[in-house]
C-alpha cells in the first residue's frame, strides 16, 4: 500500500500546491488503479475531508503534511478492505520518506483520531450540511438553489458519476458491425441518447475501434449542440473547436459542408487535424485563430456558426472535481465578458438568415442565458430547435449532470 500512498502524495502535491489539473498530473505517471482511486477520491471528498480535519486540528499544517492527512483520512473513511492500523502506519512511513520526519508523529496522532471517529460532521439543520455531505463548496450549493428548483438540485446532488463512456459511432460505420464486435468481446453496453452507446472504454475491442475511427468518445450534450446547429451544406465555422469532436461530427453529418475549425493555440489546432484524420473526414480546414479578435475577412461569410465557448466548466465537476480548487463564481463573471465578445464576433461572421448555436459546459445563467440575452436585437433572435434529440418547442436548454452526461447549455439564434 505504501507505494500507492506515496504516488498519490506526489500527484496531489502537484494539484494542491502547484495548481496542476489532476488529469495532467496523472498523465505524467504510469499510475496504478489504487493510486488513481486515492487521487480522485481525495479530490471528490476534499470539502468534507477539510471540514472533518478542522474539527480535530486547530491549526492545519501546510503542504505535503496536509495533503498526506487528506489521503489517510479518505482511505480510513472509504477503503473498507484495508485495516485502519495499516493506513495509519503506511502514511507515517510515507511522511518520513518525504522529508516530514518532524511531522510524522503529528500525522500518526491525527489519523488515529480519524480512525476512532473522533471528528464531527454537520447536522442536517446546519447551513453547511449539504456542502459537507456532498463535498461541494458552499457558494456552489447556494448558487444552485438560486437558479434551479429544489427537486433539480437534489437530483443533481444525489446522482452518481457513471464509469461508462458515451460512445458515438462514426456515421460511415455500420452500427451492427460495432455491436457485433462488442458482443464478441463480451463488452457490456447499453444504448443512450442521440444514437450513442454507453460502454467501458477499458477494453481492447473498444480501443481498437476507437483507433480505427469506427467510434469516438463524445458526450450526448456535445452531440446535441451539433444537432442544434443542424448544418445542411454551406460554410460552417466552429469558432472554439479543439479537440475537434463537434467539428468532426458536423463534417460527418453534412459532408457537403465546408467546415472551418479554429483554436487559439497551434498544438490544439493539431488536435483537430488528428481527430479529423482518425475519423476519416476531409471537409474540415483547421485554422489558428483568436476568437475574441474580429477577423474582418470572415464578416458575413458563414451559413452556420458554432460557439462552444470557453467557460468555467462547472457542468463537468463530477468528472473534474478539482475545478473547484482553481475557480469560484467570480471567475464566471470574468469569463462571461470573454464569451460575449466571442458571440458578438460569431454573429458578425454569419450571413443574413444564418444560424448561430451558443453552448457551454457550465451551469449558471451568467455564462449562459445572460450572455445570449446580451446580443439579442432586431437583427438577432432566438429560434426553436428543429432537430432530433432536442425539444422543438424550445430555443434554449439547460442539461444538468444527473444522468451521466455533462452539465450543458445550448441556445439557437438566427441572424435576420
């Protein structure tokens, strides 16, 4: 167990102290499943763990000692197959091997108190009860209740993250061939929304089909944004495209369209090219472009424009719990200003009568409907969706992360 605790400490130190995102920190190491579980477990339960430790220690330690306490606390609370004495002992040894000799006794004492359940947790009547129970920041809980009804919030809080991936089948691939390979490999799967298949990605048959371009991994919410655009020929602009999933799907569904896919950074533009090549589409042109800056040669040139805007990503917190370590609601306010500029440019790039779809993977109005409302005028208005997968009596939709999908917002506009 010691090596798992030690590796988890190294990775979480990068996350907590260096500001690295967990997926990047994990990708730099050949990580064992146990280490990955400890890392994501601590991040998912971080609010709860910090509260618990605050009831045991008046002055919290800093740096590695605090992170090691979090790892040990998570293990004591959630690893039923590891004896408590072993967790405490291994964490003490990890402390010593990481230059924390002077604090190893402190780590030992605190974790023993955790193992004896000497900590306190909030009562249901306490204001911070839901925050600690679901291990989410109090501001996030408060904002949810401000913008959603009680039943929606409760469903969101109680929903579990699925371990299955949303698999989209290449439109040029026969669905029966894919299901045949899955059945042959004895991969369990179910059918999801928008023609997707829900299955584990950790299987050789799935990986082989992905590498060959038969399938790709794409959330249903992402697919719905493309369906909302409903491109049928003409010139299409995907302003914030990388890694390219939406642009590739547009190109597949409308092979007669000319798709221009953009991103700010060269290495991300290369991801678009790689994605398109893997999926076998050739009607995409990738361009390095700053979506915030107006590109005059694009004025009035496109029939369809997709703005999957950079956002706070609070709708993906179940998959990326460390988003709360680096952002709070004030970041949404700042990001919204950038989103408005990008959407304003998108409208200018659209031909008269053309379609604009604005989408984000976040949950709150300030980045969603407020941004859309800021650009509405006599020349630009909301129009109802006219496609499968979305209600045809609505022009905007909020998708909560309650069914394995990402939290998402989609709005459809038309330039008059």
